[in-house]
C-alpha cells in the first residue's frame, strides 16, 4: 500500500486526486494540505510514501515546501505537479529535491504509475519529458563559470564506463536507449545506473540529470 499526501490549494483538484487514488487498491490517501506550510507539517506527522505537490500556492510555495520536507530527512518522496508551459519553477523544484514531475494534464493511469514509481525510489518522468523540461528551463542553468567537472570528487570516483552512463542519463536516454547505443544488456545498464547514483549521492535518476547539467556534462539538445 502506497500512502499519499495531496498538496494543492484548489479544493476541487484535491477532491479529484482523492477520488482517483481511492479508486485503486494499492494507494491510500494519508491526508491533504492546502498550502506549503501545512504540507511540511502534515508530511512530518503522517510520513507518507509520496507527497503529491502542487508548485503554485499562496504563502509557502511547493518549492520551499519540497526543500523543507527533503531536508527533514524523512522517507517521503515528492512528486511535483506542474503546468509545463507556464510553470517557471521546475528546475528549482528539482534542485529542492523533488523526485520528478508530472504534468497536470497527465492521464489518470500516468499519475498512478508515477506515484508507484516514486514510492519505489525510481524516477517518475519519462526520459523524453526529462529532456523536454530541462531544455525549456535551460536559461536557469549556469552558462558561464561552469565548475571543472574533473575537480568534483564524486565524478572522479566513477569509472570510465560509469561516467559514460552518467552522460547518457544527462542526455535523457532510457535504459533501453543506453543499452542499444553502448551495446550493453539492459540489466548491465541498470547495475551501472545504480552504482552511478550511489557514487554521486543522487536520490534518483532525475537528480543525476541535474548533476550532469550542473557540471556541464549535458546540455540542451545534447541528445545525439
């Protein structure tokens, strides 16, 4: 059973999410919150598996709420809901520790699959969407003064193959794409991905993408 805290300032939106989550046997609504401060408080009280977090809310927004929930060190993972062409906070939310994104117009089955993926510790957003989001907000990434990647001890801890895998993750490739392009089995790729995440201290694949972008290992449109 996956427990979910629903965070949204719109009562009708919370009701819709609740109805969907209660319609399947493997998810349970732990509670609701109408703004960021309440989300932080309720996450600490309820310790849900997943916090379904709206970004745009009055008072404390979803970014700050995400940052505080993650900083508290609990087991809850945050799945951010965003309106792709309007929300300017996507990259900031990722930096705050969100485990991924779903668009607010996602189909019900996509939302449920995303919640299950986040609860299992996986990245929730499809690689193509990861790439699309980061490309859209690339203007928020540093263009000048990018740190020397080789000076980062986390990167130096990677083998040549693991570094190659990290670059592929940063480009938004799925495990299948990595396996095909690097001529590896998907099980081998999965093992490498797990080692890369552990060595760079990334919570999930999405955080690895941010790491690769920050060090200049991946850039918008670097998909080839």
